[in-house]
């Protein structure tokens, strides 16, 4: 493990003044929350071909260990919302655990139960579907929370699926993680489709924390124009300039039926960079830096999220980009008491 001095203000070339004990006690205690949607090809089967996803899938084998090394060195607490399908040792073990009741989406291409003959756990294609060894690596790394991204990458607001279908998915995921000695507390809904009617089903199975969306129509996945070019353009611009607000997260207690859950809403999606860190990437870093500083000063949360496969095409460059952000976190930690929290920790606090 890297020594803690490796990420101190002096080691990173920063010279921010360290807070006195009195200042630390009275200052707002903001925090950085990081959540990652670990899904591999299960989250992309209806979007791109296996061939198109092969490079990002292979790159995950470099990106996740690299992220974990950085998180451990910088003292970062993170939530890894993981699709249950990918956590199995192989295809046979997964098939044996499939629930009898499966989602009946009106659009058949949405279900990951289709074309199972194409799923493989041997040869170069196995990186598309399985990453159980990386799940073990995450679980072994200090301050990392394994959260749920559902069992099958389940879409809770799509036509055709039912509450019964979702309950079966939750039960299959619960059995998987309990067998691994992991009790789920946090959930990130695939494609950020939060169905409030399904929150009690989560609570019944011990899940009490979820990641909500930014309070903006442009970031609302259920908005009819979410995928339209104008909305996409606004989101792209918003990643570099303060167009829709900072979206500093405030934990919200949500009541659905008799269930009480905690919403730790997202603040910003970390877009990946290419082979080099370009001007647009630096503009995004500046936006994140400014937002984190505002969170530290006001005692609020800044919830950053992305997919591990986003780093897959150019893992080395994206890990450098992440390190720049974490250097800023360290500066704010030393100057403002800015903390690092998992989703569950943010809810507890």
C-alpha cells in the first residue's frame, strides 16, 4: 500500500493551509461520494455489439485494479453498484441461479435473459460477461462498499415488466450476495430509472439507500426528451459549464408506502477522456473542482458517478484524469475537512 504521505498536499504539489483543530470542529463537513455502475456487457447488450464492446471490456481488467489502487492510496470510500450476473464464476453457475420469473419487457431486446447461447466464460469474450474475481478484489479493498445494480440489469420503468418480476430479480440478487457474505444496503437503478413504487420491495430486502437523479429536467431519464439532441447537448455543455446548477447533493428521506429509504442523489457523471486529456476534459475537471469546492464550503455532498467500462478504452489516461480529481479532493480534505463517503455512509451521517 502507498504511504499516506504520497497523497498529502506537499506530495501532490499543493500547499493549501491545514485547518486548525478549532476550525475543523466548526467548519461545514462536506463530503465526496463516489458510486460506480459495474455492469460489463450486461448493461450494453441492447446498445452495442459484442465486437464494439470488446475493447472497453478488456480495459476494465486494467481500470478497476487501477481505480482500487488510487482509492486505497487516497483514502477514498466508494460504492460499487454491481450487476449480479457478472459476479458468478461462470456461465453454468449463473444459469443455475436464474429465477423462474423473468422480466416481460414489451421490447424484447431489453432483457438479458435472451440469447444465452452467446454468453461465454472462456476465451477472450469472457471479459464481456464475467468479473467475479474483480468483485473479490473490490471487496478486499478497504472502505469499498459492494452495492446492487440489480441481478440482471433490471429496468424498473420499462413497459411490460411488473413488481413481481422485480421482486424475483431482487431475491436472486439477495441470494447471490448473501452467499458471498455481503449484505446489500445500497442500490443504483440501471439507466437511473427510479420507480418509487418499487422502493418498498427494496426495503423489505434490507436495501435502504439509493442513488437518485439530479433535480433537473435535462438529467431526468424519464423525461420524454431526455434522449433528444438538444437535451444531450445541454448535458454535454453542463459537464463543462454551470448550466443547470451545481447539484450539490443533500440526503433526502423518502417514504413509499410503509418503507423509509434514503436518497443520495447524483451530482455529476464523470465523462471519460480519449487517448489524451484534451481541452474539454480539462474543462470538465475544472467544473468538478469548482463544484467540490462549493460542497466543501457549504457542508454538502458531491456525488460523482461513472461506469468502470467508461475507462476501458483508454484506462491509463482516464486513471490520470481521476488522479487529478483526487488531488483536488485531498486539498479540500486538508483545508476544509472534506470527507469521502460510500452511499451507505452518507445515509448514516
